[in-house]
């Protein structure tokens, strides 16, 4: 399970489309399964399930006709899985695609990528437009594929999605790979901000000296901290005063990027 | 490949039904008018005398004969326009239409190669245009006699073949521009503009001496020869039209094979 994280416009989709030979690299080669992305495209594509971030479907076909066509293009593989998958995602495949809602279109795109049980999933923002229940079902399907031994390459600009399904994460920014990390390591390295609201003013110095605190700022009854690493010391330090409220903010992707960017720059 | 071809053909089903019916109705209308047209042949001949040489050359001298009537009216005007509309529209849509509708990414992420997709689209276009040509041929052959339009079946067949080949050539150009650029409207605009220019050059080239050298560049010079419907097969004309279609297809193959697709 490989996450591919980057802000919008960083080059995630470009990378994916190069892997699938939809666009060609100006220089260099891409290898998938040890095969050349251009010369061996058909053999690669037969083993890949691809869900683009945005895609069109053949409006005049029914879901079933559409999916059967994809089965035919893959030599018939997966035709028998259309009905079960449609039922699982509760997609009515008997109606014309032009009558489907946005979410239902996404489902058709997912079935198309899952039906032939590929070795590699290439998913570009796969859950956008899916309701939470379907997102859950999708994650279950991903887990099953993983149990089967499939690899998942998941691209996203939102951290929680990547966090949920991925073991390792690559971060890309402005077309450059910044870091490849375990997801846990990434998060532990990330900065997060915590605001403590006390009953009375507390000196910022109580926190500034702690090892995991990067910066501490007092304003009024509150203290704003930027923390990296374990929170234990911070919470214990705060508990010595009467605490009214605690607000934590998960590190935003931009924070992590900045951090990774900085780390990458000094390394 | 079979799945691709089935898909490519399915895209044309509505076009085939719609234009097939429209074509037959148009032909019936023209054929129904023929007896009245022929009866006023004397007036017509007088009118033809006053027409510029170019028009007479283009439409054939005798607009009152069955062959002259069909050549000038159906094969030279509305019938031709209908065929070109289908050919250019369908050719432009084949690749560029899919790209603009964002369906091409998923199609090409299957084991299908770009060359195979292009080929299936081209085959479907040829089948579509040929089927329409067969419909045009059959309608005149079957209903013509009811309106005193007796034409030699072989001549009618060769004329229909020329119409089909001309349409295929323009479809191929539209397909190539669409496949090379990914823009359907550009493919339609450029091909339609080229066709219009070619038509004018061929028509005026008959009388305007300065344009005469350029007539061979017009596909209509090879299609609308005065021999159409009377002179049997014209191998050179057939070869020119086929060559243009083949060159356009080859260019599409090369460019589409390595181009970055729009997402």
C-alpha cells in the first residue's frame, strides 16, 4: 500500500498518466512490474486497475454494457465479477450511464478497476464523490485486494485517506519527489499545533523548555504550541495548571510538506 | 480488438439510422421532382445556356437526362453535402470526441494499444460510410424507375463508390486532425474549410485560368469528373482518393501513437 501525496498541481496525476503511457516522459523511463511503460503497455495494463481522478463514461451505454465492454477489452477477464461488485456498491447497472449521479458514476469507474482482480491498483483520488458508507465499502475492497497480494498505489491530496490505507507514503511537490517514509514516521516527524486555554495566564516558558516543543507563545489565558514528536511531556506540563480547553490541529498537509521540504533541503 | 470494434461501431448506430433515413427521404424527394424537371427540359436547356461555363462543366451539360440530373443534384449537391457532414463529423468525433469526453484515458488503460483503438475507429468509419453509400445506391436503383429515372446499375454503383471514397478521404482527414490535436471542433472546422475551399477551386478552376493548375489539389476534381455516372470506373481517380485517405490515416497513426493525451 503505497501513498502518493502532494498538493494540487504537484504532479501526481502526471506521474500516474506517465506510468500508464497516456503521456510520454520527455526523458527517462518508467518501469512497472519490471516492464517498460511504453513498449510493454498492453501487458502492464492487463494487470492494472486504474481509477482516474476525473473520467468520462460512455453516456449512452448502460452500466452493464460499459463494464462488459471493459471485460471484452481484457480478453473477457472479470465479466463474472460485474454483478457481485455492482451489488456490493449498490449500483444499478441496468440504467443508462447518463442517468447516473456523480457518485454512481464513480462506482462504475471503481468496478471497472476492480473487476479483473489486478495485481496493481492505481487510484487517483478514488473516494472523492463517494458517500461515507461507500468509502467504507471501498476501503474494505482495498483491504481484500491487499490480502490477495495486490499492490495499491493511491494518490491523494488529503492526508486522512492516505493515512487510512497506506503503509508507506511518498510526497511530491512541484514535480519533485521529496520523501518516501512510513506513514507513522511521517506523522511523528510532522509539526502539529496545540492550544491550551487555562483559567489564568501561564508563562510560555513552562513549555518552551520541553524537548518536543518547537515554539510556545502566550496570549492572554492561552498558550499556543507547535509540537513535534511525543505529546506526553506537553500534556503533563499543562496538567499542572487548571485547563479549560484544549484544541489540537492535525498537521495539515501543507505543514507536512513544508517540513518534508525543509528536511529534504538540508539532507 | 473485437470489443474495440464493437464499441466503435456502436458509436455510429444512431448516425447510421438518422442519416440513412434522411438520405433516402432526400433522394425520394429529388427523384419525385425529376419528371417535372425533365418536362420543362426545354426551359432548362435555355437556362443552362446562360449559366457560366463552370457550372455547366460541373453539373454536366444535360441536367434533364437521368444521369445529368442525378450527377448535378444528388451526387454533386445535397447528397454530397450529407455525406460530407457525416464523414467529417464522425471522423472528428472518433478520437477527439472521446478525448474531450474524458473516456479515452480509461479506454487506453486497458490492454488496447493506441494503434488498435485508432484502427477500430477507422474501420467503423469506413463501414458507416460504405453502408450509407449502399443505401444511397439501393434507393436510387429501387425507387428511380418509379420516377422515370432509369440509370445503368453499374454506373450508379461506380458513382456511389466515388462518393464513398471521397467521403472516406474527408473522414480520414478529420480523424487525423482530431487524433493529432485532441480537439473535435478544430478537426471539423479545418476539414470543412478545406472541403469548401477545394470545392470552389475545382468549380472555378474550370473557367478561371489562374486556378486551373490548382484543381488537381482539390479532391472534388477527382470525384466530380464529368464521367461520373456515365464513364465507368476511373482507376486514377480512385487511386488518388484512396491515397489521400491512406496518407491521412498514416499521419494520424504516427502522431496519435506518441502524443500526450489531454486529461
